[in-house]
């Protein structure tokens, strides 16, 4: 399949992020209590084995405005009691939805007829509230799958012609040179926070990491992490243990990170790496900050030391930044966007958060210039 010019952004952006995962020295973070430990909040148990693939749907279309936020993130000040939190929500005409994995952070739902912006304003008038913000929607960048390694110029650029364009020799990430040192390890898992992953794809199925702490199909939370039968990641969009991909973006990203080197299809940067699908974006490639926060926290609390997040938005989220800051032992590799603009001027989060554990990855084209 010919590669369109728009493919170049993620063909380079994600391999660069995956190169980072072959390094060592990041310890797993301490777990915090989960918010979905109650019986009525978990999904029905699924049978043993990787989840079934979903029917393919068209990739996300760039440039389409994300839907408006419908709920609100609110963080209460340290020491605020349950009564004070209830009073603040009552004064703002907001109902409790769930507690999120940052101390004092909750998701609330404005009562019918109350606008999100009004709920935010009312909450922030309370002296017990540190901040409130809309539960914004993030959107994924457009991607497509490649067919053969010689088209993957981001891994090895010999000046070959791809999509009618001749590249510049060595304008790549030197993947073959890295493979002489390591091709990754199954014990080093990468959390793919995205649209889900097709776990039956022949290039991916052997690399989807199984949660050894769970016994499949028994309807129990065997490892006491708050998720029932989370054998192969989790899905916050559908609230179940089958993070299938209805968009294709997450499958492409997972393949760029860790597609097997098996003589067919494509090859990922670290082809022996374990992949953990964490679905936070829907079939349109959109998802809320609250769901994204859940994906980040799951990785931290379950010993996943590296997370790839190939999405973003110009809107700053204090709640998202707080979650990343609360996970100093996890490396978050995030996208710089694909507009070819200066993020210092235009802004793109979570890329722009100034945190030691966030690596923002930009893209260059076949001639080593900033991708358009």
C-alpha cells in the first residue's frame, strides 16, 4: 500500500518514542487505590485468551473539532473532608461520578440545564477547591499501516523512493544499528494508551502481554488491582476488559513500537517488547482527559514503566499534568503533533508539560526536515 504524506508524522514519531524504551533504569511506581474496585463498576468477565478484533473503521479525520466536554474535573484541597466536598458539589449543582487516581481529584456531572463552564465557575468559587476544569476531549492523529520494511524509511533510510519521494540517506532513527544491541525484552512492557489494539493481528498477537496475576474467566479480581479479568489491558471507553481497536490508530502505533520480526508484514522498533493495550480513545480517535488519566494510572499502578501517548490537544489540563507528575517512575512518550508548528507558540498538551518524565517526540520527513 502506498504511504501517503500524512503517514510520515507517526511513522517517525512513534519509532523515535520506541527507541527510548530499550533503555534501562526506570523503576516501577507505587500503586494508589483504584476507583473501580466496587462490584458494579467492573465489566463482565471475558473468556481466556486475547480479545477479538473489531470491525475496521475509517481512520480519524484531522482538522475536525472535538466534541465539547460534558463533565468536569475538580480537585479539592488537601485535608478537605467528605462533607465539604459534597457541599461544594451541591453549591455547583454537580453530581459525583467517580474518584480519579490523583489525591483529591474527582469527575463530576453538571445537573441537567447547567452548562459545563458554569459548573467550573461555581466550583472554583469554593475555598475547598484547588481547581476545576472541563473534562476535555483529546483526538488522535491520522495514521495508516505500511506493508513492507523497505517502505519504513523512518527505520532505515537508504534514499529509497517512497510515495513518489526520494529520501535522504540516513535520515532515519538507525533502527538496524540499535537492533545489534537489543530488540527489546518481553519483561519491559509498553502501555499503548490509545484507541485499543487488534490483538489477533499476526504482527502483534505474540507480543500482547498477558497479566500473570489474573485467572481468566473466573469473574474475580485475582491480583486485587481493581479490575476484573484484565488479562490483556483495559478499555475505559466501554468499561470492559477487551480493549479492541475500532479506529486503527492504536494498532498502527503498537505495530510501530513492537511488531514482530517474522518475515512478513512490517517490523517494529523493539520487536520483542510486551505491549499492553489501554483503550482511552473511541472509534473516532477521541477521548476524555478523565479516561486518559485512568490509562496513565493503570500503567503506573501495574508496573508498566513506559507509556506511549500519540495524541494531544492545544488545551492545557492541570489534572492531566498532575497525573503525570504523580508518576515520576514512568516514562511518558508523547506526540508533538503533526501540524509542523512551533509548540512554544501554539501549545500542544501533554507534549508541552515541563516534566522530567515526559518526552515529546516530533517528526521529520524523508529528507530530515520538519514534517509538514
